[in-house]
C-alpha cells in the first residue's frame, strides 16, 4: 500500500513538472496578459489605488513650480521645461514602488498560493501584476503633461508620445526590483519603507529639479551617473527639442539590464517562497 502511494505521489509530481516545463513562450505571454486583466479588474473595484497617481502629479507640479521656479529659472514659464520632465520621472518611478507592496499583500492573503497550483508559467503572475500597473503609470504621465500644458508649457507633440513610451518602459523595468523585494520581505510596510529609502535619494540627488552646475563636485559626480538623471535628460530632449539623444539609448539599455537581472531573481524568489 505504501509503495502504491509513493508511486502515485511520484507520478503526480512528474505530471506537474511536465505541465510546468511544457509551457511555451506564447503561453507565458498570454497567461501574463490574463493576469494583467485580473489586475485591471482589481483596480476598477478599488479606485483608491489611483489616488497617488492622480493627486501627486498635480500637487508636486504646482508646489515645485511656484516655489522654486523664480529662484532657479527666474520665472515660472522658464522653469516649466525643466521641472515637468523631472516631475514626470519622479512621479512614475516612485509610483512603481506600489507594485512591490501590493504584490506582498496578495502573497500574505494567500492569493498567489492558488496560482502556484496551476499549470502556468511561473513568471506570469508576477509579469501580469506588473503589466497592470502600467495603466497607473500611464495615468500619472497624462496628468503630469496635462498640468504642465495648462500652466503654459508647450512641448513637442511627438516628443511627448516618445517620452511617455520611454517612461513606461523604464518604470516597468524598475518595478521588477520592487517585485523582488515583495517576494523577499514578509510585510508590505517593509517593502514600502525600504523602497522609499532607495528611491527618494535617487530622485532628489539627480538633475530632476535643479541644475547640476550648482551642486558640489562630489555630488555632481554621482548625479551624472545616476540612472534617474539620464531618464530625465532623455525626456527633456524629447519634449523640449524633439531630439532622440544618447540619454534615450542609455535609459533603454538600463531598463533592459534591470529586467535581465531582476526578473529571473524575482521569479526564483517567488518559486522559493512556494516551497
């Protein structure tokens, strides 16, 4: 009887293993978009998830522009081409922190335990959650540009479209870092706290809000290699000049490197927590 049970257990494990390894790339992509649709439905039923992406761009744009515009650029209109790209990058990148916290909350509720029992690609629940959050990034981008245009900024139309696509790609890549943190940490509050400690210095120690030339040399050296600075410079070139420069290339390369490194680590951490 024991031998029969052992053979049955082995056969079940082998079937599950075969089901998991037989998932094709096309199936993984389709499953990821299915989970993304689940995330969108969840957002529709919880509209409070949009409060940060709706209010933060408005508050930050008005506050930074009218407080620092005259001191830094002499007047508000001259500061808008500088601050709007910075606010856009800061808002969307910081918003990606929510991806990790919500992922950790779902795991603590046992939602992902059900997904692990399904014969699906292991990356699909994570990728789906991250893809759904792209809608939040898009909403933040649209509101930021709308506020800037309402205040008198006149960017290049094609540059605006290119900037939105670039920021969405980079934010999706960065969200894999926070997805990894969501898999490794036990509490959503811990994910949010550690993420803020990382992202706030990166965003404020950049060229997003003030000219780099006014900074001390030691800080300027860090700002010049800060990935946030490259992304902000890329958005400024696209929106203000309609120019695709090296900063765009560096931003895309950086996004690709982040995905290549952190996506496998996040999936591995997710699988490890299933054991």
